[in-house]
């Protein structure tokens, strides 16, 4: 019997076009009562980049079925409106998420987040494991931590 499973867990569709970076393979997912306002806040306060927003079809409809925001250093978040009730994520409430993002300049990002109205939960600090970072809360209660700690390196095989 031949084993045809992938050892990388990367689908063929995730292979980038020449000259393009591969898409992220892990996405945080969040729900918001006011997803359009959350998208604008995440862009203004933290510097996320809007990649895709699928809105409801009614005129003036503020419902977001699905949105993808990219973190400039890699990765991203997917989010949607709590009023969109299709799919397994529909049971998630707003304001229950916590996300960590690696950044090169946490001091500048901290100033930007505070200027945009993020609530400071944990002030800027230097940790005993060599990171510098902070945690803030977005307008709907989700926690956002930013720091220089990139995670442990994968051992070479």
C-alpha cells in the first residue's frame, strides 16, 4: 500500500505563484458585533492590511460574512460579524479572542495602538526571556499582544 499523505501538511493550492509569498497556513479567527468598525480599528491601531472582505448583499448591509487581514510580518486574522449565523464559527461570541503578533518595533506600535484608542491591559515591558512587548484590548474586548519574541526555533532534522 502506498502512503500518499503529505509530510508538510501544505495543500498544493497553497503553493505561491512565482514572485509571490506563500499564504499563511495558520489564521486566528475572531467575531465582532461591528465587524466593519473592527476592520478599520485593526488597520489603524495595529497596521493590519485588508486583503478580502465579503459583505452582506443588502444595500447598506454592515454584515461581514468573511474578512481576511494580513499582518505585515506574516500571518493574519480572519473575522466576521456575529450577525452572520452560518457555519461552525457562528457560535463564537464577540470579544473572547486573544492573539499574539511578532513585531520589530513594539514601542512605535504601542504608541500607535494607544493613539487609536486601544485599552492598555499590560504596559510595555521587557521579559526575562528577551522579549519586549505589550497587551491591549480592542473595542469589543479581544486581547492583542505584540512583542519581539518570535517563538522557539524549529529544531533541524
